[in-house]
C-alpha cells in the first residue's frame, strides 16, 4: 500500500509540472507581436513579471514536492524495515494461495530463502491433515472480506514442523491489481506445549486433590469406625465385667455356703446348690468359649472341617441336647420333600443353632413355641429359627450381627433377655460366611423374630 501511495503522488507531481509548463505557454501565447511597439514593450514587461511570479510558484511547489518525496522515501524505508524485521511472519497471497510477498520472519519460519518463496504455493508448507482448513480460510477471506483465523501445522523446508496461528485479511487492489490477502503467521508451538504442560499439571493436581479427598473420606470413615468400635468395646467391657462377675459370685457364694460348718443343709439343699454351681460354671465356660471364638475370628483363624452332612440330623441332635425352660417348647418343622445333604462342619453348625435357639429362649414369652425349620430354597438349604417374642427394632436389625451388640426389645417376658455379651450372632455370622452361606433376620416389633441362614447343598 505504501508503494502504491507513492506512485500516486509521483503521478500528481508530473501532472503538476506539466500544468505549470502549459500555464507559461498560455501567457506567452497571449502576447500579440502585431500590436503597437510601445504597448508591446509594456505588455512584454507584464508577461516577464508574470513569468517570474510563476517561476517562483513552480520553484516553491517543486521544493514542496521534493520534501514530500523525501518523506515518502523515508516512510517507505521505515515500512520496509518494520515489515522485513517484524517479530511475526507476514506474507501476501492471491486467492489461490500463491505467495506474492513475504518478510524475513516468515522465511525463517519455513526455513527457506525469501526470494525463493515468491510464487510458491503456501499450501505446500501446510501439514496434509490441515490443508483443507487453509483452503477454507482463503475462501472465506476472499468471499466475505472479513478477517479469518485458523490454527495449522507448518512443515519446515528442511524437516520438522511447528504449530502456527494464521490470521488472514483481505486488501483491495488498486487499478489494474486484483484483490489479495494479507496473512500474519505466529509460531505458537511453545505456547501449545506450555498449555499442554499446564493442563497435565492441572490434571495431576485434580487427581491428587481427588485422591486426598478420598483419603480424607476414608480417614473420616475409619475414625468413625474406631470411635464406634471404642464405644462398643467400652460397652462390652461393662457387659463382660457384669456377666462374668454374676456367675463367679454365684459359684463363690454357694461354695462358701457348702463349706460352712455353721449352716446346716439338708441333702436336697446341698444337691440344689451343687447344681447351681455346675450351671453357673457351664455358663461361665460358655462365655469364655465365646470370647475365644471372637479372638479366632479377629485373627482369621476360623477353620471349618467340611464334610457331607445331613442337616436334619444336626437339628435333632441339638434339640435333644438342649435343656429348655418349662415355659418354652421347641418344635421341629422339616419340609415334606427330602432335604438335600450339605457340605458343612457339623459341630460349628450346631453352635450356630444353639446360639439362635438360646436367643429365641431369652425373648420368647411364656407359653410360646420356638420353631426350628429346614427346607430347600433357590438351590440352597435354608434353616430357620422362629420365636414369638417382642421383635427387633429396625435400627437394631442393621447391626445386630456385629460384635458386642445386643438388640433392645420392648419387654423382658422371661427375665433372661438381659444375659449374654452380644457375641453369639457375630460368631454365627462368621461361621456361616466361612461355609459360603448367608444369615439374616426378619422381624417386626410385637410380631417376633425369624432368623434364617443358608448353606450350599451337595451337588
């Protein structure tokens, strides 16, 4: 554009010079050589005076033109320096992408001499996958006349590539010149790499933050569990100290009575006291066995000796061995069809049944029945123990199989539901899990409880 402006002004200067010459010729032409000599002399002096005046005007105008020409040359040199040594690449193309001019930065960017760039196709420097984007940019620039921008990959002449931001703008040609597009090209490779690095760092920070949040949640859950376990164990220590002290106190008290020479006892009384001592000793032994079982569970020492077993025989053996209170009746309900054999440790399954029946006895009202059932359900053998006690609250059913937990009920119909350390169901759950089975309870307040557990049958 600067060169075009300078060409325009040079033409004006020529036109102005021609006009001055024509003005002088017109003045001279007005002199009539046939007039009176005296008048002609006066007229000639006027013409000469006008000529001198026009000459001064022309000299002044020529001086102004020379000054303008010098400024134009100075501006042209300044523009050339700014264009050639600009920190970003510039080049001009026609609508076909042919390079018409280019600066030094663009030549350095594509690694080829600037003189060699003229009349080359810019698309030859564009990576194959991005050539369509350049074609679309050119079309939009020439069709719409609006500035367009695209991000492309440029292939250097001697190998390697860089990522550039290309901005195109339409410039209308002067008379005799077609429209062309001015292109500004900026190397953004390092910027893209920095952005990718920043994205990678941000992604890593987000992952670390998420990991820390997850760890914090796990820590909070662990702390809550520890607090719960601490509270449960404190409750257990309180229960255990009471439960162990009662039978010990009973044994010591009746033993002292039997040894006393001052108290005269009949033979029946002595037998009754010995029976109480034996019963409380067995009760104490049962609690110690439960504590040992829990210790084995926590250390992962639960081992089952699996054998082909008849579950009906196990149920009958448990029923025959139990000594139930007079107000409670135990009934056995087995399915009419033959119940499949199971793979189980018979002694441990007996322990589960004893724990469930013992719980049922504690919470069963006087005159009610405890029903032990067995049938086949969904390809497994299902055993159930049902009582007609006060039932279990929903909030207690969620954690009734945890260690040291004792479910609360609405009453104490037989005076025995306060006994125990809350370990029986936890032990039962661990034994059934070791067999590959499940254990659960179905209960509603006021409608009793029905405990179930399943065992895999022999295939």
